[in-house]
C-alpha cells in the first residue's frame, strides 16, 4: 500500500546537516514552522505541489538553508511562490526558479 505525504510537520527536518536535496511532492498541502530551518547544506528544493499558500507554510520554514540554494517551483505558481517564500526565512542569495 502506498501512502501520500500531505503535510510536513513543524521542525520535521530542522538542523539536519546531511540534507542536501529535497523534493516536495504534489500531494503536500502544508509545511510546518521551521520544518527545514537550520538545514545549512540544503542546496536544492523542488516544490511540485501547487497547493501551498502563505498561510499553509509555517514561519521560518526555510530559515537557515544554504545561502545559495535553488528552489524550483511550478511555473503556474512562480510569482505567488516567489512572493511568499521570501517571508518564510529564505536568504537573499536563494534563487527561486
């Protein structure tokens, strides 16, 4: 039986220094606060879901990821995601594609 990930809990991967790349599947509807905070080696994030909103991503969810990380987002959501991901703790050097 397969299970779909629909949510990433608060602090789920916080301070995980081994994490370098993640793919957030299309089934995810929410990301908890500080879910990836302190993952300083996290350089590549691919977000496949189109369901995320400013309210469904917790505070500082991406604070402290690699300073030059790249976040790939769905094309249709690029403008919206660019706008609110910046409020979730990503640094100025992080690129959103």
